[in-house]
């Protein structure tokens, strides 16, 4: 496949076909934890897109130029350190230069360190052998897929408040059952597969 | 001895990481497609949890509280790398079917949560036991979930056929959607049972 088509299919695959939450089960904790309201879900989603894009770029460079195959066994340790410090750095940067954005994203940023979607996308980029541009595209569109999923799910959960269901389903069980229905919907995208 | 039993009961039943605390969802949902994978994942997490709890508890007086999260993550990542490399060397089949979820144990909330809530405040021995009981609680929960999914989704238990040839497996249960559904129904059942118990008291 030529350049542009390849990157387009990469993005489409990361957003819909291989959706991080509904197909790969990455980032389920924040997905279930911060999806009670659409506003907070959107905030979390945007913060995740941001961190995943930057993290994909940095981990790709570090992996290509520093780790290589010689130090491949250090990958997990190095990647998680990069992500943790990156999150801290982004937090400080936003606090200083963009206070308005920090106000709205601030509380979500520390949570992202333990979001397995970020470490997951960094690892996937390496296993799939993506180049720098590919990694950045994959990171940002996987973040986009996460945002799409969490916002859709939050809007379902807001409606669930008024629904009438058996008492033992209160809280997480009913949320998981509705997530399952959304996952069935996302299975439809499997047919799009262009790879 | 009684505190050991109490901690064990807490980890497996009253404060089960999956059914009660609802943390560590990603590996639970992703690797519970068969009992073999589920047990493998559960034991890997138990090992990392015990080791990290022990080391963090031993170092709890030396780690400055400002950088503690970063320090915990490095310790955890070290043990995860040990597990990852040993699985690749000795159990390559399990390693390839668990795939990327082995390195992702690093960001499993259970481990960081136990480090922060228990190991950083308690001595080495109770922390080790806490790691064992929480890890076993996770293993039990993921085994139950994967047994249900494997039994109905492919008609086998631990790879052995159960229902005979006439059974048409409900393939949906081993697909992602089935993971969410089965876990939701199991937690609902768990809540139903514990609530009945409370009411009858």
C-alpha cells in the first residue's frame, strides 16, 4: 500500500476495527471509572489522546535510537518510566502555560499513568514494527477510539440513571452489560478490515 | 495464624479485587477466554504482587513519599520483566497466548493499589501475606470467569471437551462482548448473594 492509504487504514483500524476498549480491552479501568458523566468522559478522552500521541512519539524514538534489540529486555521498565515522567511533565507544562486547559484536564492527568492503553499502544507500535509517523498516527487514533468509546458509553450511562433494573445489577454490573451491547455494535466494524 | 486466615478471607471473599473492589479489569476481561490463560494470568499477577509487596514493604522507610509512585512502578516493572522473560523461556505457548498482557501487569491497578494501601504501611510478613491473598482472590475470580466463558463459549474446560459433539458453542462468549457480559452477570450474582446474606442476618 502506498503511504497515504497505509496511514489512513492504520488510523481507521485503530479507531474502529481494533478499538482499544471494545476489541482489545485496553484502558478498561478509566473506561468504567470515569464514565458517569459526558463532560468528565470527554475531558478524560482528550487528555488520553494528548498523552498517547506524545507517548507514542517519544517511545518510538527511544526504542529506535537507544534501546534497539540489544536492550529489548529493558523495554517495559523504560517505557513505563517515560510515560510516568511524560505525564508529570505535561501536567507541569499545562499548569504554567495553559491554565484554562489545566483546570479542565488537571485531575485526569495523574490517572493516565496507570491507564494500560498508553503502555499498550507503545508496546503495540514496537511489536507491529511501525515507523515514527505510523506510531504517532496509531497513538493519536487509538486515543480517538478510546474517546469515542468512553463518550458513547457515558451517554448510555447517563440514561441508565433513570432506568429500572433488578437491584442486584446496581452499579457496575449494569454498566458492564451495556458495555457488552456496545461491544457487539463495534463487532460490526470487523467487516471493514482492509489489512 | 488467625490474622493469616483473616487476610486470606478478605482477599478472596470480602474484599475480592475483581468482584468487590472492581479493579484490574483489563487483564481480567482480556485473558479470561480459556481457563488455562486465566490461571496463568492469575498466577503471574500473584507472583508479581507478592514480590512487589515484600520489596516495597522492606523499603518503605527509605522511599521518599514524594517520588513513591515512581519508585513503586520501577520495582513492579522489574518483577514483571522477570515474569515476562521466564514465561517466554519456559512456557512459550502461554506467553504467546497472553501476549501483551504480561508486560501490562505493570499498570494493573491491583498491584499499585496494594503497594499504596497496604505494603507502604505494614511490615514485610503481613505484606507478603496480603500479596498472596489478594493475588489468590484475583486468580479465583478470573478462574471462575474464564471457566464460565470457556465452558459455554467453546464447550470445553481446560481444553477438555465436556458436552460432546452435539453442543453448539455460544461463540459470542469468548469474543470481547461476551467478556463484558459474563463479568457483569457474575458481579450481579455476587452482589445478589452477599446482599441476601446481609439481609438474613
